[in-house]
C-alpha cells in the first residue's frame, strides 16, 4: 500500500466515521446496538466487532497505524458507502439501517 493510498483511506475513514470513540463506546452499550447486524459466529455482530477496532484506530496516532489498521479502515469505508446507498425511505432515526451504520462508527443523522 503506497503512502498516497494510505492517505486516501485515512481521509475517507475520518469522513465516514463521524462518531467519537466515546460515542461509539456508549452506543455499544445499548440494546439497539446489540439488536442489529450479522452474527460473527460467537453471538456478537460483525459491526460491533468492527466498532471495537474503530475505537482503537481512532485512539492511535496516525504515524503508529499498521497495515492491518489501514485494511480495516478500508473495510469500514466500503461498508459505510454500500450501506448509505441503501438508505430506506421515510424517517430513519429509529431504524435498523441507522443502528447498523452506528455500529460501524457512522451516524447518518449527525
């Protein structure tokens, strides 16, 4: 991964992940967070596992990010882009669509 590619991934990640680490932590404690997402096989959704990685990434200095961090950031960018494109009609404030995005660090009504 080139320096330019990493910069693009980084910029997109910080555009997409519009929740702070503490906001994500608080969100993960809610029943709404636990109610959505595809089970990863151990009772926790893929999105909730991703959120924990996002928190760590956002608390890491840029020059200390690893290739694995950048790979996860790229995964988050792809998920958020795909999911935003599937926005349902009507009020999304209390929707599974929004809850799922929040598990990936993006609050679409923020």
